[in-house]
């Protein structure tokens, strides 16, 4: 007999782990399936947290090298120990991901280690890294499988010289020349880190402004600050190819004019796309929108009763999503899915821990492997 849960969540990123802990606190028998070796998803392992740790360390490096002297604070020659800096970043990540593990244990959330797949509404298969499998049953399933970096067609990421944000968080030396493709917040954040540590950083953006999804005035002000700190921008410019050159890589650019740009490392940061590969969504006919995101209503319910989706795998704003034309059993845009799928209910009465709120988890919240063919989701 498969184990039976009230709620099973697939993916333990900020969407999934928060949902899991909250559901358990509300008295629901809860499990969370995660295939990564540590909990916390993209954000804690290869996203927000390591990126912010390096931003903080690189800021201190710049401060020690330049800003302190202005205050009359003399320091000796400032040097960089990149290994120590990376070690600190890894420690921050480990502390936080273990913290989530602790919270799972404390709140009695079962971590089902492996890759989850929905085999039928209310039924999931979990395949461990050693290939062993098991099935579990759930009254409600929450898809929280996040997103992965969007690839540039024809450009292979080796995570050493042509890197995604994941590789850019773990370079083993400061590149002399770093080119960032994409002026979203991820490219700018990581570009800033390496510029502060000594790289000559050029940001290429196909649009005529940076941080495309943010307020225009904010983008202009941010570009001014970043230019002052040393980043170069080539806006309205498209990367049409990257090839090996004698002294590194050569990027072919198409903008106001055709030109080439030499680089030692190229960071591809053109956005993130929802990760739904191998989830079995087709077999249960969960509707996706044109960007490959799971379509949900205001209560995060999909078109299939008992299946919900949160975080990067769903739309930024549930209302903005429209079902993809080729998916079957789509919900009419006028008929909200919630009319079929009631919100997940906790058994009453439930002891709510002191200080916690009763609001439902609405965390906005990557993936075990491989890529999908879905369309890119622009970086915020
Ligand atoms: C460099 C960088 C910096 C960022 N900085 C910020 C920031 O400052 N602020 C911010 O708000 N956001 C930031 N983000 C974005 C943020 O990381 C994501 O929005 C957030 O992690 C999404 O959370 P999620 O729970 O939806 O998915 P994720 O965090 O992507 O977690 C999904 C989890 O599901 C697991 N999974 C996927 N498929 C399966 C499966 N079939 N079975 C089992 N497990 C599966 C994955 O292994 C992963 O652990 C940043 C991202 C990056 C890359």
C-alpha cells in the first residue's frame, strides 16, 4: 500500500518548503519531494543566497581597497583570497539549507528524496538517484518545481568559460574580461560581483534599456550607478555567435554596427523558464500557458482538481496566464479553476503556533537536470 498524505509538494524551493512547513503546521500530513541533495531550491542553493553572499563579500573588498582610506582608515595592501570568499558563500548556503531540513524535521514534513512525477490525480511516483522507486498518494498535490536558466540557441553552456548564473557563482579565478549577456537583475548582480573583484565587465542587452521588467526611471538610475562603478553597457545589441579565439572567446555582436568583442568568460543571463520536465503533466492534462508555465487561478489551483502550482513554475500573476492552445482539457478563461478545485483545507480545529499568521502561503518562489523546450521567462 502506498503511503497516503493530505498534501504532497513537488520541489523544495521557497515556494515548496514554505508551503510544506505551513501545511504541516496547519495539521495536514505533508510530504515534500526534492531531487536536489539539499533543500531550499534555486534560491538557497544556486540563486539569491549565494549571489547575495558574494555581493556582500565583493563590496567589502572594494571598501577595503578604496573607500576606507577616504575615512582616514588605513589598511595594508588589500588582497583577494577567492577560495576563502567562495568557502564563506558555501557555508552560508549550507547553514540555510540545513535550517530548512531542521524545520522539516521539527514540523514533521517528510522529505521524499528523488524526482517526483504525477502519475494520476492524487498519485505520485518518486524515483531516487539510485533508480529505486516508490509511489505515494495525496489528496492535494502542489507543483513547485521552479525554473531553470534559459539557454541561447546554438550556444553551449560548459559552466567554465560559457556559464549560466550557477557557474558564475563558482568561478575559480577572476576573469580578466567577463561579458554578461542580458541586463536583467541576475546578470547585473553577478556582473557587479566580478567587476568589483577586478574583471572588466561588459553587459550586452538586446533592448535599449536595462532591467527590462522594472520601472524605466529605476533602470536609468541603476545604469548610471553601475557605469560609474565600472560596468560597460552595449544596449540595443544582440549576440549572434560565440567562437574560440586565440586569446579566449570572441563574441559576434549585431547592433548599430556589426562588431566583435573578446572575453575570457561569458555569462548567459537572458532569463529563466519554468521547469516542468518529466513531471507527467501531459498525462494528467494540466494546462500550460504559451510560456510553458502552469496555468492557475487566484487560489493557485490548476485546471485539474486537487493539483495546485506555486512559485516560478506558475505565472507571476495568476490572473495574467492564459491556457496554451494545444493542451487538452483546458479551462475556459471565464470559468475559474477554483470552481472545480477547492482550496486546500486544513482539518479544524488546528493548533497554530504562536506568532504565525493564518494567511495562505503565497511565496513567489531549478531543477535536477536537463533542459526543457519551453519559451523563456524574462528576468525580473
Ligand atoms: C543568481 C540568482 C539570484 C536570484 N536572486 C533573487 C532575489 O534576490 N530575489 C528573488 O526574489 N529571487 C531571486 N532569484 C529567483 C529565485 O531564486 C526564484 O524565484 C525562486 O527560487 C523560485 O522558487 P521556487 O520555489 O518556485 O523554485 P526553485 O527555487 O527553483 O525550487 C524548485 C525545486 O524543485 C526541485 N525540482 C524540480 N523538479 C522536480 C521534480 N520533478 N521532483 C523533485 N524535485 C524537483 C528543484 O531541484 C528545486 O530544488 C534569483 C535567482 C538566481 C538564479
